[in-house]
């Protein structure tokens, strides 16, 4: 295993953006895993004596209007936000890749049907569509993931389809056809691995978008429900105290930005590594 | 030679790689006289393009740097002058043209304006005057209707006309030196002949000095005054073309000349003496009045019903088992479409194709099953033909597994045999295409074709992308395999010399139809059609004393066929 990883490590080390992005993401992953150990307080424990305390040694990020420790809530929130970013991307990625591969390679009616479906989805503003789906399914993270999967695959399908249209005319596709390889074999073993790099890079920037829309949905009260600690919810809750207790919104907000930055750097670095230009 | 116009001394270019510096050009020295055409010859990776880019400091990568040497022009050393000065030199003193005019012309700008722009910038004249000069240049580079064609966009012209336009852009600043980097490699032979003639005419009329980069010794023999042979960044040999071609000093040059698939008499020996095919044998492939039409897309909304483009129009052809048939023709002649149709890769619009007794149209399933197990294709671009993510071993193993031609446990052994057959070391099984040279990739491609145990191999321009010495090796390999495995070979090429070397029978295609067909020697020594004659004449011969266009046909024929070739396909 170490032998196989050595060239990968060498490639990463030469790309400071990728390295920085990966370090940030790994840092957040550790925070998420170790939140129960490193968080000094219970994130949902209310304490009437400690309301709206500014940052201090005891409470580095201060406390909110219920006297909860913001530092602990930010640490616990990492778990949920990282989960939102990953699950919110994985399902659209899988659906979109499959649809794009089929539409691009098979063409004809399959292509027409999927492309019209994509047109319909794109005709609605993203958030409006998300909100309607969540409204129908009822508020909660699960609804958010389902809505994300129903709407988010569109970009991946279009990316992969465009690549497949080019790749299916390449000589090795013709060669595979002339050698009697089956359609699925040509699509998924020969063409898809060569088409997927752009989508992998895009999925990183998509993580940022999903993270932000997750926060936005929670902010609107349709995602994560209080008192659960999630950065978007925390920003929403701190809103009414923004002039008097800025720390309630500042620290979760900074966390969103930093995690997004990590994904974004990783995306740029991967694009460079895989030779994809956006 | 009098005082040289451009003088290069000890030029070295170093690439600062991750594994330490690599010298790509190693103390190169040469002179270029006024009105001289100097040929820079070498295979890919020899540093010929890089040399010319270094002259005007247009380095393709920031990791490349000129480490020593001088490039003297008018008493100035171009390697040390300021960035502003070198920009003046580019264009005004030294113009450049490239292999692919499509990617070097601005697709959104009228070609006339692209020429006028250089005139305005470098000569400081107003736009009206610039237009007048541009029209004059368009006429000089051979546009028949400059006033009308001034307003055309690059995509409206054929490849040859685009190359003329790019020469026009290079001439717009009235340079004294023109660097032409493989200017005709992407063009058909008849068009190539015209462009080379244009370069020679410009030399006559403007006293232009030209550095012509090419891998084709035939081209240098026909156009250049002196030849410089490069290999791995070193100058092996430089001298008058007759000296270099007639009495090459360096063994590499000798090898290069020997590899040139020239047209002289010797290839009569090279053609495999073939037993006459028994008359009663059934043809392996039988094509009868084949038509292939494609729907034309991109028409306007109101232009009426769907339009079709006929790529193959009524072709009939028989190929006997064990035969080697060459199909020649220029781009757009339908030769590749014919091959794809006969392999069942392109739908047939009309007519019949029978492979080994199975009709592709009426017995499609049966015929396709036969075709997939008994035919294979070899492609033009070896890198594009192999999946870049799979090792050669994995590629071959997959074919063997899908075809079920050998039992599972015999697959690794068979891979080794296949690699032996095509002359690759067995360790190539673990290599990926991008870590191999073009020739090695092409051998791997042939190994994949052989993995099928084919009766018929269709080779589509399979040596066109390779260097001459590699071309010769691949052709030898085909000849060897044909004899050993009793293959039937359909060899598609635009390079007549190679077809003449390898094939017993040749089919000449033009605009989707067969214009001439017959035993190779007969067709080449006594072509019946003017088109075949023009194709043969347009090949630049390695013998400098054989002129580019035969005195018989002369210019009239060249013009006439060029009209045919560049004419709109309707």
C-alpha cells in the first residue's frame, strides 16, 4: 500500500493548493470525529446564568442567548455540516454520472428524454425547487438530502454527457466496438473513467454550494431543527443579536467559510492534478 | 554564400525538469542566407520546432531557457535584447507559420482583417491603406478573389486556403525571414505541392529567407537549398541538399534516407511475391454498390427537409483471402467511411456488404458476430486508439477474455506471444500508452488487433502519424505478419509511396467513388485517370532533380485538380 501511495503523495506535495485544501479537510474531519472528546461543554445544555457572554478563556467563542457554549456548538456542528456536504454531493454525483453516461453514449431517444427532464429542472430557480420539495416532504435533513439528489444531479449529467459525446468518437471506443465489447463494458469500463475527471473536480466546488444551501435551508428553518448544533442554524439564531453579541454569528459563519475554502482549494488542486480546466 | 542574414552560434536550450536539468538543444550553430530556404529535418523530439521558437524567444514553457549561444540578426543578439525589442523582431523581421492553421487563426475574425491587423500594428498605416495592402497580400498568396474572400472567416475555407491565409498573416509585416513549422503536414499531397510552390514563389518575388521545418525528406529535396539534420537537439549534418541527400555522412542521415518511402523503382522488389489467387476462391469481402449517407445537421430552421451528405456513392469491391489491398485518396474521399461500413460500424444506406459469406444488411446478427471475431482495426493515432487508463496487458487480456478465444489460464501466456509477434518486449504488458513512444503504441495497437485471431485487418492511416523510420518498421511488421499469419489486409492511406511498397492491388477513391483500381504496379506506372496521375505527381520525391510537378501535367493539371479537390462537396 505504501508503495502505491508514494507517487500520489509526491504529486500532492508539489501542489500547495491541493495540500492546503486536503489539510483543511482532514482537520475538519478530525474535529468532527473527536467533537465529543474535545468539546468542553455539552452543545445543547442551556445555562441561564451564562447568557450572551463575550469570548473569554472559559468560553473562547462566547455563549449564546441560551447560555450554550458556542465553541462546543461549532465543534459539534462540524459533524452535521461535513455530513451535509458529503451526502449532499455523493447522491447527485452517482445519479448524474449514470444518467450522463447513458444519455451521452446511447444518444437518440434516451438522450432526448433526459435532456428535456434536465431542461425542466433547470427552468426553476434552484432554491425555489429545493424549498418546494422540502415543503412537500416536511422539514428535516433527510428531506434536504432527497431534494438535493433530485435537483443536484443535473450538473453532473450535463458534464458527463458532454465528455461522453466527445469520447464515443475516439478511436479506442471504435476499437472496443469493433472487438465486440458490450455497450455497458464500453460505457463504464472504457469511456467513463476517462470522462470523470471534470466531474470529480466539480464535485469539490459543488460541496461548497451544497454546504451553503444546507446552511441556507437550515437558516430558513427547513433543514436541521434546533436545538441541534448546525452552523447555518446558529447563524440564524444569532441574527437578532448581531449588534449586541456578534460572536454568536461570527464563529459559525467563519467555520462555513473555512470549510468551503478547504473544498474549494482541494477542487482547484485536483483540477490541476487531473489536468482539468474549468 | 555571402554574408548570412541570420547567424546562430552554439545555441543551447535547457529544460529545468523536476529530475534536474535536461539539455534539449545542444550547442547548435547554423547560418541562414538572404533568399535561402533552409530545411530543418528530424524526427519528433529532435528539437527542430524548439530551435525555431528559441530564435524569437517564444518558449512553449517557462521551464525552458536559453543557456548559452547567440542569435545574430543585423548585428543584434536576439537572445539578449529586451522584451520590447524581441516583440518588434517577431513579425517585422521574422514571421512564423505552423502546422495547423485552424488553431492559429482567430476563428471570429475575418481573414482579411487578421492580415490587415499586422500591417496596422507594424507599419503604422491607417486602416484603409492596411486593407489595400492586405488585399494585395491575399492575391499574392493565391486567393483567386481577394476582394470577396477578404471578408471570409477561417471556417469557410479549406485547409489549404487557411494555410495560405496564415502565410498571408505572416507576410503582413513584410518579414525577411519566414519560419515554416511543418506547414504542409496536415494537408493532402496535391495541396501540399501548391503550398510548397507558393513558398518558393515568395522566395523568388520577395527575396524571403525561409526556415522550413519538416520530417519529410521529399519536401526538403524539392524545396530547400540546404539541409540541416537534427537529432536529440544536436546538429548532425548540414550542407547543400545534393550533398546531404546524395552523400550523407552521418549514419542516422543514411538511415533516414533509406527509410523514406520513396517512389523510385526499387519497391518493385519489396512487394511480396504473391501466389496468384485461385480463380474459384470465394472473396472474403464483397462490396456491391455501397452507399453511405449521413444526415447533415446544423441547417437552418426553415431550410426544408433533412439534407444528406453522401460519403460513399456506389462502391463495388472484392477482396480475396490473403490479399493486400491499398485504398488511397485525399481527405474526404470516403475511404475511412468505406472501411467502417464494411466492418459494420457505420449504417449502410444502400447496397450490400458480404463478409465471408454473411451479408451485413440481411443477416446482420450473424454477420456482426463473424465480423467482431474475425476482423480488427488498426487506427491512425496510436495514442487515441488505446484506452489511456489501461496497461497494454490489461487491454489485451480484456480482448482475449471477451472473445473467449483462449482459456482463462492461458491468457497471460497469450499476451506474451502477442507482444512477441509485434516485436515488443514482454515487460510492455505492464506499461500504459502515455509512457510509450508512438511506434511502440502502434505495435500495441496491432497486438490488440491480432488478439482477435483476425482473418481481415483494416488499417486506417496507421502510419500517417509516425516518423519515417518508425513508418518503415511498422510497414515491415505488417509485411511479416501477413506472411506468417496469412492475413488479409485492407490498408487505407493517403501516402501513395507506402501503399506502393506494401500492397498488391490499389483502389483510388475520389469523392466517395472508386476512380481507378488495379494491380499496384499498373496503376502507378500507367495511371488511366488524370486524378491518379495528379496524386502521384504531387508526391515530393527525395531526388532533388525530379521536379515537384511533372513537366507533362504542368501547372494546368495542378490547378485543375486543386479545383476538384478544394471544391465544395455538395
